[in-house]
């Protein structure tokens, strides 16, 4: 007897959409192909959102590609997203942005008015985040060789004094905090792309988070890990930190801030809102004695006004961490494993 599986969990001889989803297939691609080719002989370690520069650890570097479709959606567009995404990756290492570089690939035949709108939005987002775009590159490819426009942004940041979060830093007893609602970006993009009619109720949460992280700097080393739950959603972010820190994590379903329209859209589409991408919230693992101070700091900013404590780190684990390291305590008191997403639920979401 055979069954059809839409996203087989096995080796592939061709790149699949799921390899870019930020879940298990992405990890497979990195481990089997990318890292052996680009960093041969490097000991395995945590895969962070941004890297500390060798010999200059106060400086942080991150790069990110953006292929979101459609280009414009409620709450944002590919231009502003390219700024927010890279600024936020720097922030997850405790850094504020210093400068950006932008690379642009445009498809032949793209209307110049569309390109102008994208670039003007990017410029306004950079200005609002107070980070200059200081260099870049422009390429044009033939019709069909790209879909309208792709962007890549590279950012350099400076770490805030005393703040050194890492995805390998979570410890038993840590409080797990979430700064805002879940699922807004992914459902806004999908609804616009597919014409599902949720656009009036759902807008992307895309925004920069470095000012929010700056408020956490007063807690210094008590901030152990930060992650923005983009591709793969909250489930991927929690599983990545559990894996890199070699801990188990439990979160409570009844306190997770999933807006009603997002829950309705996910139910209609058969999606788990905990797997849906976000672009304007963060997960923080902090020492238990500093949890209330951290919540107060997060809630002092508009982008963290809805911050909540969603769970805790329950134990350390062997290396490597076992399957099922992240669990969800349901509203009826049961417990289920919150797995890393497997394949591509929402392609081209960022």
C-alpha cells in the first residue's frame, strides 16, 4: 500500500520550494549542501540570524533576500520588508543598525512606476529606522528570469552594551516572552495573493524591532536569546532555540495572542497559526527573575504593547536534543508536541 505525500521528507536531487521555508527541509539543505560548501571544517554550532564579525565582536552582520509575492499587501510591501527584515535580524543579536546595502534584480518589462514605488517605500522605511542605505547594486534579467523584482539587503549593526543574546543561550527556568500577535504577516500576504477576502481584517505586522530590543538592554545578560519568528512562525523559532540551546520548552496555548481574523483564516485554509510567518514580533528567553521587568520594558513601546509570557524552559537535554523538545499545553490541559514545520506551507512569504 502506498500513500501520496505532498512534501516528502527525504533526500532531493532538485531544490524544492520547501527548502526555502525555514523548517526541516531548510535545515537539511544547509547541513547537506550549503555549510559543507561554504564553511568546510567549521565545527557545528547555532545558526543565528546575524553573525559577529571576526576580531570585531561588537559589530554584527546580516544579509537577507526578499522574494515576497505579491509585491504590495496590506501593511507593507517588498521595499519596507527588505529594511525591516534585516534590521530585525541584527536586533536579534542585540544590535542597532548602522548601515544597509541593497541589491536589486528587476525583470525586463517591469513598469517603472512599480519599481519607483518599491524603492520609495524602502527609502522611507530606512529613514524611519534611522539607518542609511550606503551602497548597492542593480541588475536586470530577461522576461521570465525573475518575477518582477527581488531584493537583497545586507546590514551592519553595533551591539548594545551588555546585551549578548544567542540562540544557544536559553537555560532551564527561563521565561519565554512574546512581544505581539501571531500570524498577521503570513495571512495578509496569502489573502492578497489568493484573493481570499481577508485583507480588510488583516494587515502585516512588518516593522523594525531594534528600538524594542534597546528597551531590553537594561536587563543585560539576563536576556539569553532573541528570535523573530518569520518563516516557519513561532513553532520554528522555538524549535531552533531548543535545538541550539539543548533544552526543552513548554508554551501555553491559552495565552498565545492569535487575532480572531488570523484564527479564522487559518481554520479555513487548514493552517496552524503557530507555523505562519510574522515580521513584527519577537520571542525572548529571559532569566525568570527578570521576566516581569522584561515584560514592562516590552510593553513600554507600541510594538510591544501586547507582550505576554507564553511559557518556560523546562529542562536541559542531551546533545543533540531529542525530537519533541517543544510542547504545547492545550486549553483542556493536554500536551502535544509543537514540531518544526516540514515543508513550504506559504511559499514566497518574505
